[in-house]
């Protein structure tokens, strides 16, 4: 078994996989001491990004207890984890005992380049898996933009029944008169459609209400 040593990973729930340039300061990075590397087909790599899959139990046996992470001054074993690469992309995964993917992580650019070089020397491992469902396609937004939109929609929902605040926002953002029953939905649509200047003004309004920043 080939291992990769001393890399940083940023695990997210299995349906999410952010590229390294979208990692944020508040993310908790996992310092991996060692993790097994296997080469897979490009078709499987594509499915790992687009589909929710379950791998075979035989594969789990091969990787069981072979990944270690640094934890304080000692090591901690991750029961089922592996680094998979098709020679063009590398992806780290954590599985449960049934082969379902729990978490995924992309790699830092320089560390991925090293992994891809090592992958060139490996033969493809055939891993049987089943597709459970296709991931819902995410909006073509950066992680920060998605986070900002979610914040605004959540804050708007909090004041849904506060007519004075809803009226104020409509006067600020819309030139035309809005039907009383449509004001909340118009504001919601405005956020979902996206407009940087309006989003910043709306964010400032909500921060003033809560006396805190996000």
C-alpha cells in the first residue's frame, strides 16, 4: 500500500467539496500524518464529485485503520479513509462502516501536485460501488457568496411579520410601489437574484439590527 504523509485536509459533509482557494480561516483543518493512496478510473472520480455513492466492503477492509491524523501530541486513527486519484485530480474521503461517504476534502495545490506525480506510478484499482443518488447541483457562486446569501435570507425571515421593517426595506430598494402582500416575497427574490450593492446595504441593515457582524 502506498501512503501519503503529512498533508492538510479540510473535510466537509459528503455533498460538499470546496477547492483550496475557498477554504476559510475559521475552517478546522485536519493534519494528516499518513493516508493510503489508490489510483481510480476517471469515471469513478467523476461520480465521486457528482453522485452520492457507497463503496464495497472489500475496499473498506483494505483501508481499515490505515489513516492517522495528528491530534495534540499524539496520533488518532481514522477507521475508514483514503486518498483517491485518477492522475488528474485527488480527493480524500472518510467512509462509514457500510461504505457510505461521510466527508470529503480537496487538497492544497502543491500537495495535490505531489500526489498526482505519485499516482502516475500506480495501476488503477477497481473499486465496486453503487450510486445512491445524484447530488443537487449547487449555484454557481463562491462559498463566501453562498454564505452571504444564506445569512440574508435567514435574517429576512426573522422580520417577516414586522411590517414596519419590511416596508422600510421596500422603500429603500424598490422605486415602484409594492403590493402589501408581495413585499416580503419581492425582498426574498431580490436576495436570491443577487446584486452586490444591494446585498451589502441589506447586510448593513441587519447587522445594525442585531448589533453584531458576521
